[in-house]
C-alpha cells in the first residue's frame, strides 16, 4: 500500500515537471512567436531586397557605360578611305588607276554658307552627289552661320577654305594673306573639328605667298575648269543649266565646250544655281558623267 502511494506521487511529480517545462518553452523556446524576431526578419529581408536592387542598378550602369564607350569608340574610329583620284595641275581630277572611271566631274560651290548652301547640300545629298563647299569666313562669324556650316559638314560634304573676307590676295601684304587663310582654317576647325584640305583663292588669284601658306597648312589649292553662274546672262536656271551641261558660254565668249573628263565645275551660293542644280545633275549624268567624291582625292 505504501509502495503504491509512493509510486502515485512520483507519477504526479513527473507530470507536473513536464508541464512546467513545456510552459517555459512556450515563453522562451523556439516555438514561441516573438515580435522581436519578426522585426529582425523584416530587417534581414529589407537588406536582401536592397542588396538585390543595388546589384541590378550597378549592372544597369555598367551596361550603360559599356554602350556609351562602344559608341564613343565607334565615333572615334577612323574610316580609312583609299584615294582613287589625283588633282592635276590644271585643277581637273584623274583616276590614279588607269582602269578607274575617267568620266567624272568635280562639283565645287563657292561663297558658302551665305543663303542657299544648306538647301544645296540637302538636294545634293538626296541626289547622291558629293561636292566641296568653299567657305567664306565672314559668313560663319555668327551662330547662324556656324550652324549652317555644321549642317553641311554633318551631311558629309568636304569643307574648303575660300579666305576670311574674300579679298583679292594680290592686293594684300604677306601677313594679311597669311591671316586670310590660316585664321579661317582655325575658325573652321573650331566649328567642325577638322581643318580644310582644299583652298580656292577669291577670283582665282593665287600668289607665291598663298601657295606657300597652303603648302604649310597641308592643303591643295585649286581653281576651276568652268563656271557661269556669276555672269549676268546665266543668272537664271534655264540658261545656267544649258551652259553647265554643255560646257559652253557663248554669251561670255566661250562658244566651245569646256566640259571634259575630270572637269572642275564652279558654282556659287546663288538662288538660280540652286534652282538649276537638279537639271544640271541629270543632264551631266545623261552625258555619261558621274560626280567624284572629294574624299577620294589624294
């Protein structure tokens, strides 16, 4: 009997101890929901999200930087163009290779960019005709002129030097001649980032000084084979078209044709020249001539 009572109390004690232990576990053990644990979880989760977001932003920045660098490298990459024409002493162009196309003409436009040069450039671009635009410095002294020059250059045209103020170089001192050429080269380079490599003296008047300066500036000087738009009888589109396509200017004592392979054609920034240009291009092409790209001249 005593033994049974003792065993009974031992069993009761064991049950009570187990219950207390379970109660303690609910208060302090692993199975209890502790608000502090929730805060820690939220912080850890926030850190994880922030880290992931930061990694994504850094990756996007790296991709953007890489794309920008590739674009810069592409722009800076020099396009190597092998010359296929040479400028002759009579200002015509001739293919370097005997098998090259001889039936070409070089189109040049003086007094740019006064009024119509941008329109001319856009028209020529549309017709897939290249040209040299010879620039007068006094036309690019203001922002409007600079913007016009930049547009012409961005369209892919060669920019030439036609002096700062369009004087007759023969009337200037050596220093003044030098300034007329070099200062314009500096100004053009400041605007488009490239110095001209072709020079045309106003009125075709070259001097020993101008030739020396052109040599020092690593340029080539050129006059022209023929041009008629600065003569009164040809200051209309129809007459000018006829003269440029045939090469003849009977009203100014040129009853014979000056058109020939490699001819250097002179035009100006004039309204009637712009109006005549589409028909001049068509007429010369119908005669079998193509327009040489100045960038192909060595």
